[in-house]
């Protein structure tokens, strides 16, 4: 407490002796010091003050009786009139505090300090040692010049905390890699330690992402990996470009880093009328740690871009209320830049606090992901950032994640007074390591809106309650609850099987009748990962199948759909689809390569005057607009077959900041049965190269 108060006062003013290094400043002057030359005024002031305290300070009786050895801390000011005023005093005995104040009240009025010849106030701190000892003023001979120094046992020295800040600095130790910060979530980077975290016998929980560094550090040494990639260079520029953060500072109880953010790329789309695609992102990324349990991150992006034609069309289909023409998927609202480009600023930040080893609390603006696959049917990171509060609790063989989110419905029809509609979402995810090989996860989520002044419903704030029961008690239509089950099985240390099952609504009688009812709204995921495939180190192969029935995630109250900023909160495609994903990832030192193949079938709405039914793919549609009650099948409506492959090669320029050079090639073949205003035939070849600070996932597979 004493240090905090001292530091606060030191930051608030100019300290006379700590900064009186020029002839423009003059310290306060006692009458006994009038005859001293200006260079000795500081020494004389200090000695005279010490002597006055020694002669007038009376040790309280209780202090003498208990033979106390210690000190009294005093912060005081000499104001513009030359008067002494105690601002703060601290000691183990209240009597010592009172005595120090009494003694300072006895001090005479002196000549005030001056700056440029004008009276000014100064603040000092002093430590009065108990018991008292006669102060001494001693002359030392240095280079034939007499230098006066104070050798007083009272330790009454002028405040020098500002200079001590530099003395407290330490060599930077990359504390972030064992901190409570999130490891930036990108599928390609998480593949580097996926095998270690999924080894048989580990008690890790890999579904709730992003992970914090301290969680990963138990299984994989990120610090050692980053340091092993360091280039041998002695120049400052070389270290900052290839090995280190641009700014990195570490003190006794804190550290922070500051880095620029870049995503600069240029490319060509074979379908587009414009000459090239590009993205121009600049920003700043700040990480910090205060103590051992509190961390924070903030990032600000300023971006302009023009993408492949299919990407631009999708972005403009997400358009929010207002004049802005698009929402850049996964980023945010974009305004028009020049004639055919977009300007889309983004800001993300979070606070991470770990009050106990078993609990981590995060509050911020960003994204989360739940699942072991490339896709998630529970909660994905394909949307724009949102405000969230998240609790991660780990004990025994369990990890329990509770997340509360503040989302936005930005459509024209729900806007009031030009303000987007706020809706709320809460979910629980319980991960249980049943054995060394088997993990089971239970998921529940509920979406609700501010109806009838309901606001953020406190009923859903309980982190351990069953949402479906609360939704039922709150009344029909009060919310949209979804249940989920996940599982992961470690076949061996090289092969993992995983899956998810999501249940929105289910009618057992309709299943028995075999009529393929619209009420059976569910989806599932099956996947397999093969680590160090074919005995090739760092080669990951992955296959994943996703299937979601029509009308899943939608609701008869449209604002209760499972979406945010016109983007799904789960799978990128919404509902009414089947999809096969094949992925290969390989890394060697600073080099990496990724290949992805996606084969899918989807059912879109026709959105014509002749056929305005909802076929269950657009989760923003009211499911009461459905085309039928029975005979509901995946791919119904405007059936569309698609194929996409994306191949990327990259070189990691700076491991500390995840800055990489990359070349990316996308081939996309999109074939709807019917060409409509919202569904167009497309055959795209999109090539791009650039440099990027890789901190989040870009999804191009719409």
C-alpha cells in the first residue's frame, strides 16, 4: 500500500531533488542554508530537515516499551508559500504517525522552491528510522573536489521513485508463454501442439478455445519452440524483425509488449471484372501482465480491402441497417471505400484474471470456439466479434466453461431508433475425461432478447443451471434453447476420433412415423485426426463430416435465431447442408503448408414471387414459413453442390508476433440448380500473396 501511494504522488508532480539537474530549478531553502552555494542547497536542506526531526521527534512510550525497530514513512509538500504540509504518513503504530505529523507542524516557514525564478511547490518522501540517530554531514574528497553527502541514520532522502522504475527493469523473459493470456486461435497454429495435448493419459480438455498459455504449457513448450526458431542476429533491427516484439518491457510485477499488426496482400480473381484483389490492414497489438494472475490484450485494426467476387457478394448479402454496403465476414460492418472496395475497422480486447488455480475469468470483445474439429455445431468463430464474459473452471477430470454474450441483430426490420437490437446468449460446456482415452462433453445454450424490459435475464446468469428448464419457466417464446453432446476418443497417440451432436427440437413420434418431420431439427459431426501421419513429423491429416437438418438454429420468433451480425454462431453454412472436409497441415521450422478440400451440398431458398417458402437453410427465416411439415430432407429447395480447395504456403518471419509471408490459392466451384438474385453459379480461381500477422481465422469457404 505504501508503494502504491508513493508511486501515485510521484507521478502527479515534479519532484524537486530528483529532477533539479538544471540551473532553472532551485530547491526550498532554510534560513540556515542561505549562505550555501546553489550546488549545496539540496544537501543543506536534507541535513537541516533531518536535524530538526532528530531534535524534536519524541518516541511514543509504547514504542519504547516494545523496543520497536522500524521506520515511519512520510509524504510531505513544501508549498509556494514555503510551508510544510504532511500529505500522508504510515507506520505500524498510530502514535508514530501522529508524532510525525506533530513534528512537521513545528517546522518553520522557509523560502519556497523556484522554477525559472517563480515560486513553485515540491513534494518529497522521507523515511524516519526508529530508534533515532544523530544525522551526520560528511565531506568526501573526489578528484580534488569536495562532494557533500548525507550519512544519516534517519534515511531521510528525497523521493526518487521515478528513477527507481528503471532500476526495477529486468531482462525480458517471455512471460506471456506461461501467462493467463489466450494463445491466438488459428487452426494452423493450434495444429502444432494438437498431438501433445491429445496424447493418451493427458488430462487436457481441448474443445473450449482459445486456450490460455498456462494451460498449453503443461503439455507443450511454446516458449522453447519460439526461441528455437530465433535467427542468429546481433543487430537491433534484425532482432525486432525476425525474433522479438517491437517493444517489450518487464519489471518486478509487470510486463508488456507492443507490436504492429499487418495484413497486406494482393491477388487476382478469375471471375472479377476489377483488375485485382487486395487487403490493407494496419493496427496495433498490446499484451500485458500485472502480477502473476492478471493479463490483458487489446488490438485495433484499420483495414481497406477488395476480395474475390463471390466473397464480396456474400459480404454484401450480410448488409446491416444503414448506408454501409456490407459486413466483412468474421470482422464487422464495412463502409464503401472508393468505388468497389470496403473500409472496415475492428477493435478487440479482453481482460484475463485467474483468482485461483482452478478458475479463469475473462471479459472482453472477441470470439470463442467450442469443438475439436474445423467446424463447430455448438459455437464457432465465424461471426464478427462480440462482448462476452467467460468462466473456465478446471478440477479433477472436468473442465466447465460458462459464457455469456451480448449479440446484435442488425437487420432493417428489427432496428429501433436507428439502434441495432441487442440479444443475449448464454451457454455451458462441461468437458469430462471419462478415461485416459475417452472424453465426453455436454453443451447447452439459450438465446433471448430484451422483451418487455426483460434485459439481461438474471435467471441465465447462474453458471450451473439447466437452461431448458429456465426457458420453460420464463414462458413460451422467451428464448431459444439448444442442447449438444460431444465426444472424443484417443484411438492411440496418433489417431483421435471426435464428434458433436446438436439438438434444437425433436419429435420422437414423428421419427417413428418415418415422415421426416420438420420438427426433427438436429445435426451431427464426425471427424478423425491423424497426427504425425505416415511417420512424418508435424504432418496432420484430418477428415470431417458435418450434417445439419433444415430449420435447425432458426425460430418462429425471428430475432431468436442462433446468429449475430447476420452471421451464424455455429456452422458457417447455417442449416440444411451436408459437408465433407479434408485437411492436411505440415510445418517445418519456419515453413508451413496447409491444404483444404470441401465438398458440400446445400439447400437455399428461391426467394421469388412464385416460391417464397423457407427451405430451412437461412436461419434468419421464420420456420413457420416452411414449405411443408413432412418429407423434409437435406438439400431441399434450391439444391446446390459445391467444391472448394484452398492451398497455402507460408514462411514465419517473426515467431514472437506470428508475422508470416504467404501465398494462397483458392478454387471454388458453386453450382445451384436455379440461378436467383441471391444464388449465382460461380467458378472461381483466386490467388493472393502477402504478409500477415496471423492472430485469427479467416474463412473463405462460403
